[in-house]
C-alpha cells in the first residue's frame, strides 16, 4: 500500500514514480515513458548496469538513498525482510486477474 501512493504496478500508467509493471529484469532508469522524469543518479545507475533483480530491488526498497544516492524517491524504505519479500513477490506476479 505504501508503494501505490506513488507507483502503479498493475498497469503501465506512471504516477509520481514510474510504473512498476514489468520492473523485474528492467535496467534502472530506462522506462521510456518516464525517461524525462528520472533523476540523474537513477539514469547513471542504469547506465552502469543496474538491473532490477531480486537482490537490487531488496536493497533499494530497504534503503533507497543508500542504494542510489541522490535519487528522487522520498520513501524511507522497508525494514522487515518479510515486507521486502512480499513486495518482490507482488512485483513478479501476473497483474491480470
């Protein structure tokens, strides 16, 4: 619920943040429909090869400002491993009912 305040995950619609639909396996900062809104550090992370796999997603949602210093996401992060695992499972799930 915390994520959907700024992100959509069931459709390709962007909100304040980019859609998370299909984010697993995507290179950071490369979603074309959000290209002009990514922070410079997010684009640089993608250019350096950061791909949103389970490990990188877990590190990012735990502490976004440490994983990618200077990124725009204002969220402080999730601290519980169970919550992080649930977010990753949700992002990997098929959004179609």
